């Protein structure tokens, strides 16, 4: 109840990775129950833990929360990473939702059939370089502050930095024309909690290889 | 603590918005327009400053319909600027109004907000429809996200190519009857209260009721085995603001017909 949050997912990034990043950035220790087989998933479904029979699931403060946004919103609010008032929250939400739209394409990439991968990668490259990265670079340029909203770290900064790393894995020169995004990434990466999370041995998950994708498919499909 | 049940006022008064929102409005009304640390000059607007929200979208449901429902349920009058041609969209893009070049966009309280959830969250918070505390908000969010997952299939349906429509409809029927409706029926059964969360009206009751109407349009017997959902729908539909919104002549949009879909495709594709 007053213990650590427990994350239920498989051993991969998927939709849980943003939750791991946010908890880590907030300095919150958490446990992970990593599903390995389809039976593990069925067990959770049968004991009524999953409101919509889906993961991610996070047990936190006596609640069994599903739905990534519900989980992230709660963590952000609890640990003061959601702006100082209603209006800052609205701007943070707007920024976060844009990131999630791009992230949707990125997190799926490992799981796409071989013949669809190239097309999806082209889409990611196009949208990140032409729509999303310019939008956030523009925000940083407009106020010249260290963080996206309210001159203080928020969930939007954490999410953006995660996404910058992940897009760069797929498109190595994606950040070439975005100096302020690079500076933000450096700044956030140097925060003690994030620095720790970026080191080997943390709960951060690597880019999903074929073995990982296979394991996930067995559990979920 | 303000009572919200069947005596919900039609006219929105100072008392019915949160204390936080009152502070915001005071700050805006008392002096010249403040440039906040979050405000970009392009995101500030006169329209919607202390006036009505302005909704920018095409004349159809799409992703704007939940916003119309929520504003209406909260008793908030709003204006609509309908995009009719691709030029209308390009104009909005070129003047920097659309952060990601996409609609919906809502001008509200000096902001030009895009992204449906950002818009809905702001409205829900401002008009006291997002629970009494952090934990209620989490539950409301969880319920809302489930509704939105189903709604994604529903709102896309008119726009799907002919050959894919049957498959999508089957998916909607299956998920509605076997996953989502049972989950919400179970919630209502578990506490026996009039609303989903905290024994008072919240945004998710509105979203769910909208969804129940829209699924039923596609699948007339979808609600047969869900008496508590039907009761919730009746209860919410009888609230004065919602009742008004359900009447002809309100900003509520009908199921998109072929003409409407054609227009939308011309604007967005």
C-alpha cells in the first residue's frame, strides 16, 4: 500500500517504457513483474486485475491502474511533474500528446511484419524531422528556458528526451538540425535520477531484438 | 462543496468552476494580457480570452464531438468555426495556430489548444468534472481511456473504405459487447451509485453516454444486456444541460453521411 509501485509487463519497452522513465526521473523505486508466458497473462486476466484485459498494469497506492495515460497522469501529478496550475497542465498535455503520436509509430517498429518496417521507418523519419522535432525546437527557442513548460522539469521533458533517444536509434542523424533539443536532452540526462537510469543495470529496457519480439508475440497474440 | 446531481444548473456561474479557475480568470480580467512563462505569442488569442471557447473543425463529429458533449454538459456556450475547404486548413496551419498542423483546435482562455485529450482535460478540470482528488482522477482517466479506445473504432467507421467497413463493424460489436460494456456495467454494479466515480457526475459519464448512443446507432441491440448502462444513459440524458444538447438545433452532430465524409476527405487528405 505504501510500498513501491509494481509494474506488470513483459520484458521489453512497449507501452511500459514511458512509465519506467517517468518513475525513474521522479526518483521513485519500483518493482517489475515480467510476464514470460501466455499463462502469466491469463492469470492476470482471470483474477480481475486488468480492467480491459490489457497491459500495462501498475499497482500503485492501493490501485490497480491500467491504461498508460492514466498511469502516467497519476505519477506526474503525485511527483509534481505536471505543471503548477491548470493552464500549464493544458500546455504539458498538448506537448505530451504530440510526443505520444510520434511514439506510437516508434514503439511499434520492432513488432511490424518485415515487409512493413521500411515504410514505417520512412514515416517516423518524416514526421519527426518535419512535424514534431521542429515544433518542440520552436517552443524552446521561443522562451529560451531550460525546460519546455514553466521553466521547470515536467513529464513532457522526460517523455521528449526518451523519444529523442529512441528515434535516434532508428535514424542516427535525426537530431542534426535541432540544437535546442540536443541541449535539452543533455541537460535532462545529467539530472542525477535520469543519469542513474541511463546507466547499465538500471530498469531501462533495450531496443527490442527478434528474441524479445518473439517472446512478446507469444504472450499477447 | 457544490452538489452536482440532477439539479445541475444550465447557466455556468462563478461558483461552479474550480477555485483554481477563478484565480486564472481574475488574473486575466484584472490587468493587460499577461504573457505567462508558458505562452507563446502565437498561442495567445483575444477570442476565447474571457469569451466563449471557439472550436475549429469541420462540420462533423470526428474527434471534436466529445469536446462538444463535454462543454455542453458543463453548460458552457461555445462558437464553432467550420473548415469547409483545404484552404481553410492551410490558413490555420500557416498562421501558426496548429502546433502539429492538425485539428481539433480550441481557442479557450487565451490558449490555442490542440490534441483532443489536452482540450478535454482542461475543460474537465475547469468545470469540476475530473474528480475530487488525484486518485479519483486516476480512476476517471482509466475509465476514459477505455472509452476512447472503443471510440477510436467508432469515430473512424464512416471514413473507412467500403470493403473494410464490415470488418470494423464486427470489431466494434465484439469489443463493445464483450470487453468495454461489461467493464463499465461491472463498475456501476459494484458500487450501486448513480455515476461511475465518486458518486457524482464526471467527464467519463459524459464520454460513456455519448459512446453508448453512437454504438447503438451502429448496433441497435448493443445495450440489451446492460441495464445499468442504460440507466446511466437515461439519468445523464435528463440532466438539463445534456437534455438541451440532445434536442434538435443544438451543436450536436449527426452520424456522418457520404457527403460529410467526402468534405472531410477533401479538407484533410
